[in-house]
C-alpha cells in the first residue's frame, strides 16, 4: 500500500522530471533531497511528532526543493532547520519550513530548559503557524491547542502524539 508520503514523493518527482527549465546538474541532487526529506519525517515521527504536522512539513519541503535553483538551496531545503539568534532577533532562512522548526522545538524542549528568547520563538512559531495546527475535539469542532505549559521546558500540547 502506498503511503501519503510516497504519493507526495511521486508527485514531486514527476513535477521535477517534466520541468523543461530544470537544470540537469540539479536533477540527482534534488532526487536525493526528496528521499532525505522523507527520511527526516520518519525520524520526527519516531520522536513523537504528529503525523498531520509532518504531512504539512513534507509538502512544504518538497516544494522548496523543487523551487531551489542551486545545490546550496537544495541542501538548505532538505536539511533540518538551523535557527539563528543574533542580537535579539531570529534570522529565518527562506529555505526553511517554520512548522519543521516548531517540531524541532517540540523535540528539544521536554529535555532542556529553554532560555527566554527560545521560549518566545517556540510560542511565536506555534501561534503564527500558517498551516493552522488545528485539531478536532470530541464534539467535531476545530480548535487551537494553545500552550498549556507549567514549566518552560514542557512541550506545547497537541504537537506531540504521546
């Protein structure tokens, strides 16, 4: 049985192969990057990140890989995010997926005490996520699962599937 992720990969590969503007030098690099992105999703799933969030992350990563015009851009799009905090501001990479950074914070935060700027970044990513991160409740209504943290090191409720 083909999974949603396999189906997404097939669609991305077919889009890559039919694009006449695609440089042949990037073809192998992008094909490898597609598989690397799927492998990352499997690692995140093992760490307890929700499948619906991973679907959004993979879809956006595949689109970024397709859009990339250089090998460096492909590499940045296929790797985990590397947030940079510099002089009071967070620098965002245009080839990074905000939802993936959110998942990384969810993996890191339960075992580490986050400094104040990291806590604020985590909360900001959660509250401004363009994909919504809406979850069905028992009554069938969509609701936001806002942070319910007793300590800064606790993960946001609803992101992890434990």
